[in-house]
């Protein structure tokens, strides 16, 4: 049977120091009692104040959220138009409202959820705005109606586990009215009910304190809202007697604090085992002599055990250094006493959790980068819209109705494609991207009539496969504006999409003015947040296309630009065949 390190050490200490402890026990007890009481009072007050601040901060989060929602024009507008909605419109509007407001919960760690209540009693819970689950549970457990006749905090109640909240919580709700002001008069338009996770808050407070063995919160009527620890029943009995500060009753010590905003009372009982920890030994000489004598005697008995333990600690230190050097697969196995085995198990669990956290952080960073690129995709060039509408006006004056229909249809198609960028995916089918290019060419043919011709050829075997969204049109636009337009005569633009084994090859070539090496280098030297000042050039240019390809296919693609002054420009893109729009989050790469 393995003995704990504490047992093995104490077994050797008892024989040596028993006589010394008896000799000094009475003397030290009398001297330290007064000192311990002062330290206990100071430490208890400080820790209770820290707990009070944390509780007050959580309540202030509730107040701030309530104030924001009460004053929110979005909430007020929703309630004002509630009677005008059809059931389908009401469901859509409620879902949209809750989606917009859910971001507010990030700022309040202990805010469980909130509910918007209309004057007619309809309620919309942010976690499930389409059913009455919360309304029924609230009425049943708080003995209140909806809308509630009482404002402020309700009594505490248990909330069951759901698909979103996987375990039971003890909550307390805060109710406030929403007022509508018209013609100088204010009327109640509805209510906001905010649920605070009182159980989670006190669990965290209790877990982070080392002095109290019980903490309980009471409302202004001394009714317990929630308690945690070993002495809750006794705290409930003493709630009326305890007034404030640190008090002693029946040999036990309690610290009482009052929350001014809501008049809640927080009572904490002090663990008697902490009494000895508060000692501040003033008699250094006497104690030092005792310790010195004890150490001499203990050295003889404990030295072999300490050598054994030190070897294990050295192994643990080596594993820690491996981890700090970047090896997240480092493990250590310690044996001999139970505490060392617990330490090694805890270290191994910590390394495993750290590795999981690093993997999660990397995935989160990739998601952020993805969103940044989607924001770049969503930008529409206002000059292009202006020029297209000018062309429509010109054709209207020429009374060319068929041309107007053709130009407008192409323009609408491009606008729809821009709107569809919000679908939160980076890929589009090749056929759809080619159709976008064709519609764009129709518009530019009206703008630059007779200045260029366009041809497109693509491998039909690629039907149903995907390429990165919006990489063709920006390159073709640059070919028109900076390759063909500067020429004295007309030019040609050619688009080819071919299959090359397990890759897609995209070729966009023109016989325009071309570029020298210096101009070619400048196209790829724009900084991340720098915009091109030429009004005819889109923000999404060659540099952005290259960055997106590197983000989507890191190390698995080619992006080449071949150009000579007077001979034109050729751009070649090669990347893997993609068979699903969810790449790279799914196995959507075709393999031979």
C-alpha cells in the first residue's frame, strides 16, 4: 500500500519534535491567538470585499444590458410593429432581432439569456425565439406573470438542462419596462427579462477563495437566493442576526457584506482550518531556534526520502522544459508517493489540453482570415456602377430598347453575384463564374464598343467542379482597362480553363500593351490595407487574387504573370480540382 508523502514525512517528524512541540505549545498559543485574530479579520474583510466586487460587477453587467435593450431602437421598433406582422414575418423578425442582440452576451460572462416581452404577453427568448418554453418555465418558478407586475430582481429558481445549456443552472431574473415616448407621454411598450447565472457566479467566487467554507446570497427580505459550501443551512438561520462586517457567533466567524444597488446580503463563513494560516509569527528568535533544531533532527530522517523525491522532480522538470521548448507531446510518469503520481497526471492532462487549445486557436485564426477575405470580396466599385448607368442613359437617348434590356440584365446579374458573396463560402462552380464573366463582358462591350473581342473555352469535364470565387472577372477587368484600352487599335482577350490531371489550369491572355518588369513588380507590392488610387482600377486586383489563392491553397497552387511591353500579358493559375464549395473544411479535393 502506497503511503502519501505527507504521511511518510509526518511519521518521522512526530518522534523527533513531539517533545519540542509540547514545550512550546502553550507559550506560542497564548502569543499567537491575538495576532491570528487580527490577521483573520483583515484577510476576511479583504477577501469578502473582492467577492463583493465580483458580484457587483456581474450585477452591473445586467444593469448595462437592460439599459441598452430598454433604449434600443431596434427592440422598440420590433415591439411597435409586432401587431402588423403575419406569423411568418413575426418569426423572421424575431429571429433577426435575436441574432443581432446575441452579440451583447459576450460582454457579460454570467448573463445566461434574455427575453423580450410584448405588452400583450408575447415573449421572445433569445436562445429560442419561436416557442414558449421560457415563458412557461418563468411563470411556473417565479410566481410571476408575463408581463411581470414586479420590476427588479426575482427570486432564484432552477433552470433545467437544454440542448444549448447542458446542465441545470440556478438563475435570478431582472425585469425592467420598455417605455415608448410619444407627444411627451410615456407608455409601457413591453419588458426586458434578463437571466443571470447566479450559480455559475458563486461557483467561480467560491472556487477562487481560500478562506471561506460557505458563501450565501440573500435578498432584501433575508430569503436565500443561492448558497454554496458546507454551512449553508446555518447561514440561512443567522441571516437576520448578522448585520455587517466580521462577527463571531457560537465560536464561528462570519463576514457580512451588503450590495447597495439591490440590497442583497452576502454572508461568508470562515473555515476554521484557515485560522492557523493567518499567523504572523512575531517571535522570530524563539521560532527560528525551534525550526533550526527540528531541521537538524529531520535531516537525518528525511534525507533519503528527499533524495528519492528530488529525482522524480528532476524528471518532471525535464518534461516541463520539453514542453516550454514546443514539444506538446511530452509526458512524464512519476512513482513512489500518491502526490507525485497526481502531479504527473495533472501535467499530462495540462499538456493535452494545451495542445487542444493551440489547435483550436489556429482554426479560429483561419476563420478570421477567411472573414477578412470575404469582406474584400464584398466591395463593389462605384465607378463601374456609375459608368454602367451612364451607358444605360446613352442607350435610352438613342432609343435602343433591346440594348438597354441586354445591358440592364447583365448589370443585374453582376449585382446579384455581389450580393451572393454573403453566402459565407469561398468557391463557386466554374460554369457560374464564366457566366459572371460573360455578363461583365456584355457591359464592357457597350462601354468600350469595338475596342476588344473576347473568347472563352473550357473543358466540359470540369462541369460541377469549383474554383475560388471572383478570381476571373478582376483579372479580365485589368486586361481591358490596362491592356487593351491604352492601345491605339482593338485587341483580343482569351480565357481558357483546362484539366491538367488532378489540377485546374486557368489561362487569361490579352494582346494589349503589356508591362515591363518594374510595372509587373508594383502590382504585387500593395500593403494589406492600401487601396489603389486610380479610379478605374478595382480594389480587388492581381495582388488580392494571389493572396486569396495562397490562403486557400497554401503551397498547392501556381500563379504566374508573363508580360512584355507591346506583346500583351498572360496570367496562368493552377490549383487542385475542388469538388465541393466547403473546401478546405471537407475532403473536396479530387485525387488520382
